[in-house]
C-alpha cells in the first residue's frame, strides 16, 4: 500500500523517506503513499511532527517523466500539500539530495526546508516545455519574490542550496546530521503559535516585475534555451496570478496551464529528447561492472583542426595528451591554434587563467610516431580522410603503441572493421567520431566494430562522458548515422538549387523550422572545397556545388560561397552572381526551372533524411530510433522543440510520411526516395517508434 515511501518513527517524529529508485520520481504509487502516510502521521497522537526526506543522491526528481503522458490516477502532490498546509503538526523537508520540479515543490509546501550542503534545487519544468504544476509558481514568488521566481522558473536552472538559502527558498543549509537538524526544526516550529506557510505570505515585488519580465523574456527566451513561447508566457501569467488571484484559484489555473502545455508538441518533443538522451546511455553488452581500461595518456595523431580540438577537450578533462604529427609546421600551427583558443576562453571568462595554464601543460608535442604513442593508453587517429593513409597508420600503431592501448579513429565515413583488420588487436579498435569544432560540439559517435570488445566500448564511453561529450554508439556503415542521413539533405539541396531555389529560400525554410542555419549557410561555414577536393580525387562531380567551388567560392574562408561575406559580415549577403552561376549549370544540364514552394522545400530537405534514419534502424546501426534523435539534437542542430528527426516523423504521422515519400518519388522520378520497407511496414501496420524506443 505504501510502496515507494518508508515510514519510520524517531522519538515522536515521523520520517517519511521517499525511496523510489533511481531518482525518487513521483510515480503514482509514491503519490499514493505520501498521501496516506501524511494522514497516518497526522492522525497519530503520538507523533508531534513530520520530516520528509529522500533516499540516495536525489531528494525527489519531480514528476515521473516516463509516465507523464499517462492519464493521472490517484491522489496528487497538490492533495498532499493541501493536507500539509492544513496540519497543526510541523512538516519539515530534509533535502538530502537534488530536489527538482515536483520534488522541490513538495519542499516549498512544507513548513520549513533544511538542506544538506552541496546539493541543488530547481524548477526545471521549462526545459521540458512545461511550467511547475504542484504550486511552484505560487509558493516560490512568496518566498523569493516575483522577479527571482520568474527567472528561476523560466531558465529552469538548478541552484546550489547555498544560493537558494540566500534567496530565501530554503531556511537552512547544514554540513552534516541533516535529520538531527530537521528534528530540531520540528521542535522550533512547535514552539510557534502559527506554523509558517508559503501560501500566507505576500509575494514581494509587484506587477512592474512581471511587466519587466515579460519584456525581457520575450527577447531572451530563445537565448535561455527554453521553450521561449508557450511555457515562458504561461510562467509569467502564473506568477502574475500570485499577485492578483486567490491562492487556491491560482493553483487551479497553474495545473490547468501545466496540463495544457504537457500535451503540446513542444513539451512532447522536449520530454522525448530528455528520455532519448538517457536511453542512449544503455548500450548492449556494456554494464556498470564491465571492466574498464584505465586511461591516463591519450595520443592524438594528426595536428589539424580536428586533432587540435580533440586535444583541447582531453586536456581540459585532465588527460595527458601527446599530439603527434610528422609535419613540424602542422604541430606549430596546432600549438598556435590551441593557444588562441585558450586565450579566447580566458578572455571571455569561460575559463580561469590558471585552469587554462594547467590544461595547456598537459599537452606534449611529437613529430615521431613511435615516441608519441609510447606511453599511450588510447590513441585517437585524426588525419585527413584518406583510407590508405589511415590503414598504414593503424598497421604502425599496432606495432608501436603499448599492447593494452585502445586504437580509435576519428574518421567521419570509413570502415572501422577494415582499420581493425590492419592491427593485431581488433577488439581494441573503435571509432570516435568527433564533430567540428571538437572542443565545442557535444556529440560523439562511438563506432562499434564487429570485433570491438565491451571493455573497449565501456572505456571509450567513460572517456566521452568525462570530457563532457554525449556519446551515441553506432554501427559500421558509410557515414555512420549523422552524415549518412545528412547526405540525403545535401542531394536535395543541390537539386533544389538547380530547379530554381535560391540559397536564401532553402536556408530560410530550415531556420524557420528551428535550425540555427540552413544547408547552404552550413556549407559556407565548413568550407565548400572540402568535399569538392574529395570528389575530385575520386573523379566524381556534384552540381551545382562543384562549379561554385571551381569559381573559387569556397565559403566564408574566401569571402564568398553560396553567399557573399564582405569584410566583418559573417551572416552572408545574397549574391546575384551566384544565382547566375547556378542558372548556367541548370541550363547546361537541362534541368527545367520552376518555382518551388516552401512546403516542398521543407519536405525534400527533411523527409529523405528521415527515411534514411528508418533504414539505419532497420539495419540495426543504432540500438533504438531515439539514438538518432540524440545524434541530430547534439551534432546537427536539430531544434529541441522538434525532438529529433525520428520523433518528428512520429509526430507528423508515419503513414503520411510514407505516402509523401511515395508521391515525391513519383513526381520527381526518383525511385530512391520511396519509403524504406521498414517505414512502409510500420506505417501500414500502425506501428510506432516510441514503442520500439520503450522496448529497448
Ligand atoms: C515535474 O516535476 C512536474 C511538476 O511540476 C508537477 C507534477 C508533480 N522521472 O539523468 P540520469 C531517470 S516535471 C522518471 O541519468 P543523474 C532517467 O530516465 C519533472 N525518470 O541521472 C534514467 O533512467 P534510466 C521535473 C527519471 O544522476 C535515470 O532516472 N524534473 C526522472 O545523472 C537516471 O537519470 C526534472 O526535469 C524523472 N523525473 O541525474 C528532473 N529523472 O536509467 C529530471 C530521471 O532508465 N532529472 N529519470 O535510463 C534530472 O535532471 C536528472 O535525472 C537528475 C539525476 C539530476 C535528477
């Protein structure tokens, strides 16, 4: 009956300890138990007060996000807090770990809050496209003032309890003996004639705070990285209610707004993203007790842009890094680039001068491969995309690196198994595909080869996390997950240009969708010449991009590409000359020109890419569809409010998507655009990706 909450009595004080691993979320059975046990304590004359606490590192992480879409059953946290506020016995929250969302709201509804030093509290609902739904928007302004409460709710940030104490959100922070202190608070409160309740206080501040917040948040919402529209507006309206509505009426309006937002596409997308990120951490064959190889020293082979970025990432996380490049001038250039990066970080206040110096001191430079890898526990090869060169390096590494060392390649495309075959240790060969700039981008595709051992994988995943990356394990296929799917978008971008779209029209469709930049802007940033050179070496051509590159328009680095970049302008200016170049190519290739509408552009840029995602799932290149979403959210700028490409497919409707792809294939005469067998099957049988995600 009371599963999920332990009830103990200590010297006349009832301790309710939430125990619902892994994070003490407020699942229905926990809500039920809390409601029952608070009544039990209240009704027992031998009990003079209650202390509410949690188990482990988390106090309570809030609503059960995994069940958030299920119909609400049983008593709520609102019911629990209403009971607490009606009690004559003090109820003290003993916050022993992280208290978030509904967890922090429970604490706010208690008569006092005592927290153990070093923990965090917050209302992160906005990061899920929600507002607090258990009284947070009404009690917090009464404790910390409207302006501070709004800032906390809209940013969703986690505060250290020491800051929460300064702001008035908790009453005491203690270094040890939390329960002892909480018991003392119970007795202190018993001595008072009236128990303090947040609901009885007036929120400090006034409507000008709300108006100021409205103006500021309208402008800053996007920058804060939260759902800047619906949730922000609902938060502002709810906090405004704390001034001009009756407390209980405001609570009812809060839960109404929470319920409305919960079913919104933005909240659904953000909740999906949250869960997909957690699910991607579950890798078949890798468990918490899988033995790891201790890694202290990492050798990075190749001192180009990628190598330098990887070296910075590793040095920042405390690894000893040996940067190896046969060309001394490349080493010098990398050293300069790295020094500039650290200088920028210190200049912008992102890193202290001392920390930058310590990190820089972890880097050593070698032009001799044998010397550079002699002490390595992990070697990351980051030379340019030439398979013969990579094979030669792997064969040498097999001889030169210590026997225990893991050999990783940062290749974006190549066959990890073929590289493993060059070595005498295929089980210790793996792909580590970083994204540029490697010291900034969070995504790391970890490529599991046919022979890669669980131990190798586990070690690399640990390193990824220690360096602040979000690793996603993928299988061996050309371009792995992200680039393989992106290729479809690149192909359609080129076709759309030839058919008559301008780069601006194409890019705007995607920026309106929520990407920070479109495909043409992205290519201008990355350099149009990179793929052009690769194609040239293979005797291939792609139009119109190769004619654009032939004209020396390589993107931002040459001041013009798809756009013009006059001195000091980084956003790109439309260029009629580019349109003429493209029209010339279209004429030469006899591509009929027409006006293509925004909807068609959007579908052609996104749907073939998503279709490829279905092929990747079908081939087992990822463990679950959600992994693809994590790749796109963290490596390709897919807007979080849209949840990732596979989530977008599900929201759009798999049947509609498959039918659209069929129509596209027919009208464009491109059979390869047909929906994959897997997509068609799911579409026709009413299957769902969420179900597959939930099974894995
Ligand atoms: C809310 O509260 C609404 C209220 O206002 C109104 C209603 C009362 N539910 O992150 P981790 C799982 S909205 C269910 O790796 P960490 C997670 O999926 C909620 N499950 O741990 C994973 O599962 P699995 C507002 C949850 O130590 C496992 O726990 N609250 C929840 O790195 C470990 O997760 C939030 O937004 C949950 N609420 O970090 C807080 N949270 O093992 C969200 C986690 O099966 N949570 N899981 O993959 C967090 O920020 C972090 O999990 C936390 C721990 C900091 C608590």
